[in-house]
C-alpha cells in the first residue's frame, strides 16, 4: 500500500511538471507573434502621429500635394 501512495504522488508530480513544460512551450510559441504585433501597432501610431505633425507644420505648402 505504501508503494501505491508513493507512486500516486510521483505521478501527480510528473503531471504537474509536464503542465509547466507545456505552458512554457505555448508562451515561447506565442511571444514572437505578440512582439511583432506590438511593434506593428507602435509603428502605425508613430507614423500617424508624425504624418499629422508634418501636415500641421507645412500647412499651405504646394509640396504637400506631392507627398501622396
């Protein structure tokens, strides 16, 4: 009976160890995608902000129409 209890605890430990490994693999698989999407969002916001600033600074210039 003692060996069965020890075996049950050992199996539970192995299952929890595997769960931790699976979570780490999922995080490592998803993180590059999240980093790339975050970088894309920052690039869009920065581009929009700089474009708005350029239009405001050079309002009335005939060169603005050639930027599109």
